[in-house]
């Protein structure tokens, strides 16, 4: 189906391509023939090394209606404030397991434990920033630097700091770390904290400059044969555009 040959991704005329050591092949093969492929030898050595196997998913079409109704129920319960969104989501997940839409093993494997532990650490650090007074100190320093220019300048500074921070760490962690600083700054200036928090929210989700800033960036990094500078060339102007737009429009939709 495709070959990564000499650093290039080839999808056309792959049958006429002379294979070299180190080439990576994307092959669609029946499970019965996979063993034969693994046993092929050249000069007493295996010709192919199976790096990864992707099975065709087995869809449970008879459970589709149950899943859609459960998802709609979770949204309705959370939207009407009948139940907190976390409780509604957990209840919906338990219902899917009880109705055999998914198995317990599938539910367990769907949990991204790296994200769970990352958020646990980030939340603890965010609380520490607030309790120890570090958030207040940072916000006071920011107010001293640009506070004379008004709350819009503070909002712009928070967006820029969050945007740069989220390029090297999780967007969730960036938001958690800077949220106490935003709240402390709003208290110091006597304004509504929502515009500051919205700036952090948008900035944390606008990571375009690095392949590690967001999960989707990392996913396409290798597949698209991009390099680090590709992200810098395209992502830097995008980040600057979003920064300017956020500085202008967030105070309009979320007044101080």
C-alpha cells in the first residue's frame, strides 16, 4: 500500500520500487498469510520484521443505537445541570459496560494513564502555586510591568505566556498552572477573571509551533514526514495571528 523509501513516503508505483535494507512497508495481508510473511528468509535471515500489526475493527452495529442514546443522555443531563458532567460521563460509561456495548477490558484500555498522572501532578502544582503565594507574586510582577496599560495588556500577556508554555508541555497542564495566576491578577486589578481564564483556555489549545505541543501534532509528525522547522515556519505565524485575534475579541465577548 505504501513504502517509506530513503526517507520518502511513496504511494505510487510501489510495485516497481527496488527495496533496500531499512525500508518500511505498509502491507494489507490476511491473518492466515502473516505467518508465511514472517518466515520468509534471505541468506538465512528473516526478510521482513513485523513492526506493528493493526487489526480490522470488529464493529458491533447492533449496539450503535444504545451508544448514541447514552451519549445524548450524558449531554442532556450535563446541559440541564441535572447531574455534574463528570458524574454523567461515569454513569454513561458504566451503562455501556452493563449493556455489553464494551467490555471491562476495553474500558480499562481506553484510559490514558499518562494523562491521568500528568493532570494529577499539574493540579498539585497549580494548588501549590496558589497556596504558597507564588501565583499572587507572579501576577503582581506582571501587573507592575504592564498593569498601567490596562487589563487588556494583562490578558494579552497571559495568552502569550500560555501559548509559549503549551508548546513544550501538555495543554491541560499549562492551563492548570496559569489559572491561579490569572485569578490572582483579576483580584489584584478588581476585574472579572473570566476574560483572563478564557485567554488561557484558548492559548493552551492553540499549539502550532512544535510537533510535541499537542497530540495531533505528534501523530502527523512522522506520518507526514515533516521536520521540526516545518512546524516553526507554519506554526509561528498562526500563533501570532491567534494572539492578536484573542487580544482583540476576548474582551468583546467576555467583558471585564
